[in-house]
C-alpha cells in the first residue's frame, strides 16, 4: 500500500520539479537576454517576472480545473503547459514572444501549486502526510539544483566549444531543455488514480472513491473505509450549503494561508534564486564562478530540504517555521551588514545559510500547511488563495528587484527582508497552529470551521 502511495506522490510531486526548474532556469540567461535585446531595468524585470505573472493567474484560477475536472486531469494539463513554454521560450526572437512563452509556463507553475500538494495530501495517511506532501517541495529544490547545474554545464560547454554566436544560442538551450522532464512527467500522470476525496465530495461518486480508499487506508477493512467515506460525505454536506470560500467560518484558515505565503516571499527567496549569479558577481566573483557558486545554492537547498522533510512529522510545522525564522534573521542581518561594510567575503556563506534556513522552515512547510487547513470541499479554493498570495508577491518582488538594487544599497534591501522575518517569527509563535499528525477532518474542528 505505502509503495503505491509513495509512487503516486512522487509522480504528482514531479510537477514541483518542473516548477523549480522553470522558476530558476532563467537565472543563467537573464543577463544575456538583457544585453541581447537592450532592455532597461524595468523592462528587464518585466521580462523576468512574466512567468511569475502567469503563475499569479494560474494560482488564482487553478482551483477551478482542480475542482471541475479533477486532480488527475489538472496535473496532466500542467505538463502540457510546461512543454509548450519550454519550446516556445527557446525559439523566441523578441521580448514580447519570450514573455508570452514564459507566461504560459508560469500558468502551469501556478496551477501545479494548487493541484499537486492538494492531491498528495488527499491520498496520504495522516502520520505520513507531512513527508509525502513535502515531496512537492523536495522536487522544487531538486528542480532548482538541476536548473543551476544545467545552466552552468551548458554555459561551460558553449564557452569551451567556441560556438559562433554562443550568447544567442546558449540561453536557448538553457530554457529549451525543460521540454524533456515535461514529457516524462506528463507520461507518468496517466498512471495516477483520482483523489478519493474529490470523487466523493465533489463528483459524488462514492463507489469510485471507496475503490481508491481501499488502496490507501492503512489496514483498510471495509468498515474503516466506509466510515472514512461517510466522514468525507458529511464534511462535504456541511460545507456545500455555505457556498463561497469567502465567509466568516473560514477566516482563520484564509488568514493563515495568506500570511504564510506572504512571509515566504518577503524573505526575499525568489529574488535570491532569480538573481543569484548577479548577487555573487556584486561580491567580485567572475561570471563563470558566479554560475558555479549558484550550483552551491541548489545543493544547499536540496540537503536542507531533506532535513526539513525528516523533521516535519517529528517536530511539527510551527517548530520548523520558528527555526527557519531564526536562521533567516541571522543570515539576512549578517548579509546586510556585510554589504554595508563592504566585507563581501561574508556574503556567499550568508546566502548559503539563508537558503538552508528557507529549506528547513518555509520551504518544507508552506505547501503542506496550506493543503491541510481547509475543509475537503474548499481545499482547492484555499490552496488557490495561498498560492495566489505567494506568487503575487513573488512576481512583484522580481519585477522590482533590478530597480531596487539600482536605487538602494544592497545592505538596505537585505535589511528589509530581515525585518519581515522578525515579523514572521512573532506570527509563528503567537498565531500559527500545529497540524502535525492530525487527520484533515479533525483540523477543521480545531480551527473552528464547523459550528
């Protein structure tokens, strides 16, 4: 049974690999694109954030196909969007075409952040839900590492081969290579079963839902499976009469989803990932050394994601956010001080410590936590609220970051991020509930969702 659940969870979480790869692969091409098309800072930020604005739309609307057509079909459609975006981006000959192609991939990213964690949480046993849903985050950081590594290898190969017009060719390969994992992911999606909670609560197909539950419920006796199906149906009946997600009973999970996503991006994580080579070049490293140092970010992210996933069902979600917040505050504070005092040798270790703090804290927790705190019938909509918030601020930050570093000292930028993480620490200690090991239907009661 667990082998089946793990395989299905890994398959769904491969959407996270494409998410991570697509989000960061642009970092190796951003300076070439700016030079190639002569983009000013604002338009350069717009070109780089095009995918993120697509992600904003995908995350905002991702609940609709996820609820209307089912989790499985939605996950499959994500692979198609990634495939189209990768090929089109690689062939783009002007900024507008490039931004449209990246925007399409961003829509896929946004939908995946709704559908994949939601699907995994709905097929996972409560005691292992954190680890299994956390596979989405693991694949995000694995995709990030592969994007950094792929960029470095492609850049080195073109530099060594002295290909004519290499600046106009290398970046196209960096972006186009994503088509390969997109095809693999789409193929594996055909083997996924539909979510039993969607089948019962949304489609009203109890028989099909029970057939899937029998494959995922530990010691799945007919009585236990029937009891869980009854609980899912009752929960659906209690929420269906209330209509929209924007209602008083859901104000607590809505606020929790908004705040965890808001703080995630106000740490500056996407700015660091998108502009890692540029940040390292600001410390005096050459372009190739900066690309290779960016691979170190991917390795650090991957290693500490393992740590976060190993601890999420032991220490709990809130504890990891507290630990991560302390790491953020220390690393960002030291980074700000290093830029202020021009002690640039301190910056790379601080950036690596920042990535480690993110991987253990927000990175491991955010998608798991948001997927847990909403009732079955509102889970897709709640996931969309959290994802929309996450990607709106990610897009806004990426759009503004080139201008921010042009008009503000880097020390001030990192100090702002540090201040936001102090606020996150206070929020986590005072307001964030613990969902470790609690059945999804019980979390509803603990948050006061049912009257």
